[in-house]
C-alpha cells in the first residue's frame, strides 16, 4: 500500500509570522498615506512611507478618514516613528515615566509618548483625512509633539 504524502513545497496552514522592527531612528519626513489601487473600492489596504513598528491588537489594519481602531493604529505608528522607544528592555507602566520608554504592544514595542497621545493625534490629523489617504507635513507633526512635550 502506498503512503500519501504532502505535495513538495506545501506547508501546513500555520499563520504567517509578522516581523516588526524593534527599535529605529526617529522619522523626520512628511508622512504619506495612500490606498493601493484607489478606485471605488475602499477595501484595499492603506500603505504608508514609514515602517510599522507595533501592532496593538491581532487584527490591525490602517484606516484614515474614520474615528475607528484602524485610524488609532495608524496614529500610534506615526507617533512611534517620530518618537521611537529607546533601545532598552521593555518597561512597566509605572516605571521611570520618560516619553521614550519602550512599552510592549501586542506585537512590537511602542514609546510611552506614542501610546499616551495617539488618540489625540488621531482626532486631530487622521479622522479628517480623505479615505484614500493624504500627506501630513513633518513640521506640523513635530510642532504638535513639541506642544505636548512642554505640557
């Protein structure tokens, strides 16, 4: 009797592992967000010109022009790009209280500043952006961050 074999090159249906950069240098360019194949179909994914460094939840899809979780994820990653966590071990919430403290996300690490201020950033910048994407000036983002750092 012949044994059945799996076809070569096929793997079991194991979820693909997502690798995120842990620490990076600060990003100081204009943020550009666009939707792949922007036609009438808004189900196409949002793309950006900066690296995704953290995923706050298992199903994390960027969105803009809405007040939902996808817009919050986008805002968190933008702020994490401008104020990345310092390359140290992950901190607990009650420790040090520095803006660049590395705090664990579902996947990846985010700075304390990004986690604490991403909802405000979402309301001010991402919710009012067209659903197809747009551009946010780096100077505007840096000024927004400076105001919050002084407070």
